[in-house]
C-alpha cells in the first residue's frame, strides 16, 4: 500500500495576488515560497499558464520559471503547464532549452492543450487560428528537443539534444490516452477537475507503452489543500480559496479575497463547488495527513502536487510548512505540530 510518508510532494503556483495587494508583491511571495519549499523537501515547483484572469499573474510562465530557478538551487522548476497550442513548438523548445542550459537537471516541461483562458483571449493568443492537433504539436516539439540530424534545416538552439522531462497534463480521459500512447509521465488536474480522475488514471496505466523516456507509468495528482495549526483556523483561512472557486463558477474572477466566517451560495452552486473541490484537504496537521493518505491510497499516485492559497502570504507559507510536516510525520506527532 502506498503511504503519504514516502510519496513525493510538489507545489503548483498560480501566482495569485490578493485584493488590495499588487502583482510585484505576489511575485516576491512566490519566490519566498519556492525558497522555503526547497528547504522543506518539496520535489518540484511548477507554474501554470493562465491569461487575462483577474487574480492570477502567471501568464509569462517561462519568465517566472527563470525567476524561480535563479532564486533557488536544488528544487525542480517546471511548467504546470505550458499550453502548447498558444505557442510555436520551436519557440517552446528554444525557451526550455535555454532554461535547461542555465539550470541543468532542474527543469520540467509540462504541456497542456487547453487555452488557459476565455475564448476571446484565446483568439488574441492564437492569432494564426490554425487547427493543428495537439499530438502533432507535441511530436514537432519532441523533434526539436531530440539530437539534431545532419542536414536538419530548422534546429532549436539551444534545445536540440537537451534531455528535459516532458509531462502531459490533463483534466479528461483524452489526455490519459495520449500520455499512455507516447510513454510520458502524466499529471492530472484534480485540484479543479476531479470528476474523471480515477477513470483517467486507469486508462493511462492500462494503455501505457514504455518509451525511451519512461519504462513504467508515472502519475502525479493535483490536490487542493490548506493546512493551519488547527482545523478551525484552516477552515477559516481556506475560505479565500473557496471564494475564488465560487467566483469561477459564477463567472466572476477576481483577486484573492480575505477569509470570511461564512460563504453564502445557492444549493446548485454548493453542489457544483463540492464537485469541483471533491479532493480538497483542509485542516490541522492530523486531518490533512489523513486526507492526503486517503488520496494516495485511492489513486496510487507516484507524486502529489499541491495547490494552497491564502489571502496573507505568511498563511500560505505556513500551510505548505504544515502540509509537508504532516505528510512526513507520524499521526501522533503531526497532531501536536505548532
């Protein structure tokens, strides 16, 4: 049986900024979090590509990867993910090749096929409006990252021949079929779309074809989580995360709001929120340990990547500290964490 004690933990950062705060403040908070995550033993620090979304400042994903990598020394830094249809594969290969050349052995390339935004902004991003398929884009990207052939007319410089782990990200069963077919590690976005999680993992493991990059299936599951010194404090502070999810469901994206004593919503909204946050783990050390352990047992995940946000940067930092401590501690000791 898999246990949380030995399951690697990573962080997915959306670089959220809060109401009344600023984007420079949020960027500095992400740097501080990455530095602390490194000392705590988190394996990866990934950044997500989103565009034209109030409250999220991670649109220039590759730039942020360079910023985080430059301010840390050992933690792996990656894209969770780069939305490949928004970019020319050659440009992605050159950017990732540059990062790997600057920070060798520390860069991950996670790829997604969603726009990471609304339809209007998608048209602004994809000005060419090509109907190219994601699988062909990935194949083109991999060709640029492979060692260059003699006489090859278009090369990624840097990028050609650089060995960077390429992950397929997804929130549906389509991504599971694709990741399995090309023999790559698979990260499922259960932190916001958990409905197809178990079916997708079963498909991926059943259909996986070994490749030169990966001999056996490897799964990372996204988990929304918030931890504090007590269950009550965690429940209160986590209302900022819940308000953001509710705002997304209502089509009203905004900067991260302060925590509140209670959240008012309709019964349909409550049901939609419960579905969206089905894997949400929140509480003091003992409760979050139990929650993470149940997820690991159910999914048999090789890794978990956690999303945790708070209105105050120091509360988010403390959340990730307690999450790691709880995961690596015994239940008894974790319950006494302060």
